C-alpha cells in the first residue's frame, strides 16, 4: 500500500476501537515469542542476518554472502577474531591514496564510523570505555548488506514513496488493511547515514524534545468527502497514523520484517503488535535534535562520493559548508541540504562498500 498524496489522515487515534479477534491473536503471538525467549537482541540479530543474506543473494547472486564473509576474514584480527579497525582503515587508505580525499585520514575513519553504526542496526552500538565496539562476522555482513542494497523503492533511478505490506482486517466499523511491515523511503536512509556520522552536540540545550515519525497503522477506502465520484477513482483513501519515537522505529521495522516464526496460514503479527517487545530491548537514548556532524567530516564524505560517482557535487559541498558554517551540521540542516541528493548519497556509499563483495580485498594485515 502506498499513502496517496490526496489521502485523508484520520483524526482518530488507532486506540479508539477495542482489539478485534485478529488483533488479539497478533498480540498473543508476539507475547508467546517473548515468553519463549525468542525476542532477545541476539535472536533478533540472528534472524535479521538471515533476512539480509536472502536479499543479498536475490540481488547479487548466491556467491555474494560468502564473498563478504571472506572479506571480513581478511580484515579480522587473528587474536580477537573481530574486525581490525586498523586493517579496515589501512585498506581504504591504500585504495584512496591517489585521490584528493585520500591525502587525509578523515575518509577511512568516517567510513569505519558508517560501517560500525550499520553493524549494530537497529540497536545502538554497545558502549565501550575505549576504542570501538567489536564487530563480528555477522555484524559485518549486516552492515555491508544495508549499505549496498537499495534502501528504498526506485523508479528510473529515483527514490519513490514507501510501499507498506498490508493484511486485510477491520478497524471498528471500517474494513480495510492493517500495516504488517512498514515500507522505507529515502528519509529513512538519510536518518541512518546522519546517525552513523553524528556525535552529541556539546552546545545542545536539552529541552526534552523527542523526534517522532508518523507511521500508518490502518487504511480503508470510502466515499469522497466532496461527493464527487469520478469513474477512474471512485473512492477516497483514509489512513490512520500514529507517531512513533524515532529512537525505536527501526527496531519495530526489523522485528516485523524478521519474525521468529513465519506463518503463511494465519499471517504474521501486525507491526504494531511488536510494541510489546520494546521495553525488553535496548534503544537509542540520544534524540536526533541533540546530534551533529562535524562539517569537515560531511564534506569529506561528499568529496569522496563525488570522486566515486564522477559527478560534480561542488554546489552541494558549498551548501553544506554554508549550513555548517559553525563547524557542525545538525539534523535539520542535514535534511535541508541532503533531501534532494538521496540517490547520489546512496549510490556513492554503495559503490564504496561494494568492494567487500569481491572474493579478495587484498592482504591488509
């Protein structure tokens, strides 16, 4: 289901009507998953790894997963068995040595930041007193998958609005469709990139702001309010939405995309049923409004992408430097300058990290 531009958003809360039998069964199944210990962070990661592996094989062929795992083993610290940050940075320092961006140490470091954040998606990276969180083979595979798979629906190279997976059902007096899995759009991808590069803004004054995102819960078709009834579109789309905190929205997405048990007979639980699990899982504590990216860091990424894609992005770099004139770019500024360049950003990052789909990345240890 796609939310149409002329849809009418219902002013009613999703909680207005009591659960019907289908909703109760959906919540009971999620509670059963929870009681059986299937909703732990490790369990979620394991299923998400399998989901992404299947998408990779479908997109790039059956050998790609093995190639990415082999790349990890070439970058693995033999003592810890985790990714060696030094080996990773050395690899990209060598690959970029002939470029303008490669003359500084910024590019390999920011690429490692991007990889690390995506390795632990949808949860926050674990806190460590010094150094970086330890990335194992499955975490490396998840990160590369997220960075090279298309992050949203595309038509003629342009990102389109999200398409949500739906299940038929009733909400109060309305017969329509519940959201089973939320579709992604370009803004979701930009959020991931921003978070992967951002750090807490030391000058930010905590006002208790909580960034929220409106998520469709239920859709139905009804008569147009103005009484018109054109032959080509005799119905009006009505959508019930609820605001979710940005800090937990990705967790609910992953839980609904990778259920512990697939049930093709009675259908998998609705996405909103997984809210029962949130209290037992770690989630981000820093709001988007409290984060910023150093301007030099974002400019370095854009210059790297410019070289990778062989596209002139000087106007974009100039815009970033203007927005980040105080040496940092916040979320709103990032959205202002990057919203029209999502495809360039996604394609550039994918081309960089597609290196790890090769069977051999070179001897870097």
